């Protein structure tokens, strides 16, 4: 989620292995061989971004101007990690009073990955959430519609159900919660807030997007999917839409996100073409 809302954005799936501690001792005759000291690998980041970089002070304010010393493919020892002021991104300290934005496109070694995950987990707990979900300080202003009977929980990641919503009801979505993406292979589902201490998982909702243009089927017939109430997944039907036909669409369904929120080419995203009929978004285009 950097500068944009992030976000309708895949479930975290990586387990991090910390660098091993090597210890050896042996007794030869009556001579004791000293045990080697334990060594710990430092958190290291290898940058994949542009050379000109905005850095930030320890107090979160910007350092003046851009610096060119953090060149692409350069490696830096990380001495700190923290959540950004809006909780929509992570930052790492790579020099005295110099913090840079962490991108999942950068290469982080195992100790840094462990540190970043611990940072997000601590922030999640501080917010009162469960399972590592973080609520960015960026308000939403979307409308969601339940696609099936929907449980409402008191906090993101919680299993405490406070009520059930019937299918087909619409709700103003005022905030989101997700697991920050640390690796390119990370995925996360999301929670949407519909009222104070009332959250629903994205897999139960479609989101209204005012495309202002119709959906256009490409050169090949397009398979139609239906939402299955039992599996909470889209299942293929025998129906196909003809090539080059247009369909009015304003509802988007995603049960997973990676990268930018509501991005049609990320996650498992479907566009509604009528009733419980949906098409897979990468195979269809909006006629802007």
C-alpha cells in the first residue's frame, strides 16, 4: 500500500528460518578445545528501487532533499524497523537518523524478514487486532454489498461474532485492515469496517466501483463464474460470454489481495455481469 490505499489487497504464507548458531567442542586426550562463540547474522536489506531516495529522521520528518547514496542493488545493515505514521507501510533505519521506505521488491535477508514480521505483529496487538492485521490510518469511502450471509466480528482477525448480515445488504466501508506485505509471495485477505467495532472479511463482500464505462469481452469467449455460498469461492459454470460483447459492471469481488487495493489485476478478482454471474478480471477489460 505505499502512497495509495492499499489496497484490496493475498494470505501470508512464508516461514522464516533464522541463521543457525554454530557451536563445536571436542576433547582430544586431556586437552579441552574452546567452544566457538555464537554468531548472529545482522538484518540486511538489498535495495531494488531507484537511486534518488527520500529519507526520514528518527522523529518521522523528512530529511531535506533526496539522496543518491542508496543505489540500486546496494546492501545496507538495518538497525531499526517501524510502521509508518499512517500504518500503511514499513520503514527501516539504514544509517544514523536515516530511515527509508521498505518495499516488498527489495531483498531482505532472514533476520530482517523476522524483524519486519515482529514489527507488524506488535503494531497489530497495539491496535487490539488479531492475527497480525493492521488498520491503516487512511479512511475508506466505499460501498460494500454482502454476497452471502456474513458474520460480523468485533476486531479484525477476531472469531468473536457480534451479529450476522443477510445476503444482498449494502454497507458503507469506512476503514480496512490487512496484513502488511513483506515478501512478493505474501498474500492477505482484508477486513472492512461497517460500524464501530464491527468488521467483515472481504471474502463475504463485493465492492462498488464506479467505472463509468462498460466491461468489454476480448477476442475469446469468456467463462462465467458463480459465487458458492458454501465454499466462499467462485466456481466455473458452463456459460460463456461471446467475444466483443459489452456488459455493465460496477461490482468487484476479491477474496485475496496482493499489491494495491482494488487493483483488478492482482489477487483473485471478479467483475459482476449480472445476478450471481461473474467474470475473471484479467480476461476482460474496462472500456475507458
